[in-house]
C-alpha cells in the first residue's frame, strides 16, 4: 500500500512538473509567434512602401511633357495610381509630406520639390516678387518685407538698410531679439516685420 501511495505521489509530481513546463513553453512559443508576426508585417510594410516609391518613379518616367513639369501631370495628382493601391494582402498610398499631418483634403500624388523656394537662400528680388504677385502688395511694401526676412537670417553687420533690423525688434511693446541666423521653422516668419 505504501508503494502504491509513493508511486501516486511521484506521478502527481511528474504531472505538476510537466504542466509547469507546458505553461512556460506556451509563454515562450506565443512570444515567438508574436515576434514572427510582427517581423512578417514589417517586411510586408517595407515592400508596400517600396512599391509606392517604384510606382511614383514609373509615373515620373511616363510623363509625356518633356518641356516642363506641373502638378497637373499624372504624377502630381492621380488618385487611381496612388490612393489605396492594392498589392497582395496590403495597400499603399502616396501623397506629399505636407498633406500627411491631419490635412482635411488629401491630394494623392507627388510634389515638385525643385520648384519650392528656400526662404534661407532666396535673394531679395525673388522674395519681393512673391509678395507682390502672390500677396498683391505694393512694390515698396513687398521690398521692405523681403529685406526684413533677409535681415532676420543674416548677421546684424550685413543687414539691408530697407528692412527691419535688430533695433526695430527691441523697440516693440514686447521686445525680442532678432535671430540673425537662418530660419529653422516656417512659424519664425510670423516674428519678422
């Protein structure tokens, strides 16, 4: 009788150890399965993004207007090619970065970076023309704003006589320093006279 009881205890201990081992193995295996799933999704997302880039390159190569580029070209706005394009069990969309952050209306396609004006490198005449043509300002006012932008981005000793200089910003109701360095964020333009 004692022998049957000790065999029962050994069997129960063996079952307990095997159960604990099964629980430990299931935790390890489920973690490995989750990792494998994430790696698979990551690879899929990488190739979907790569497909979007390749499709964008194809659209630019197939552009039939050799003389000029415009946002009305097939690569500029093309929902059929760039909006939720299905590929395997996923899809991709291509749109300019400026539309990515919460835009209400999204234009699917590409943006021509070459035609953008760098506010840190644009000469005074280019800036003046932008304010005259796009904002409809008078030539004198447009010239003063352009000179003020140039003064903001250049050292004080290189300031343009027509634009606001460091002294102007110090005489305001709430004075602040002129940066006299390149513009880092677009919102800085709101600080410039």
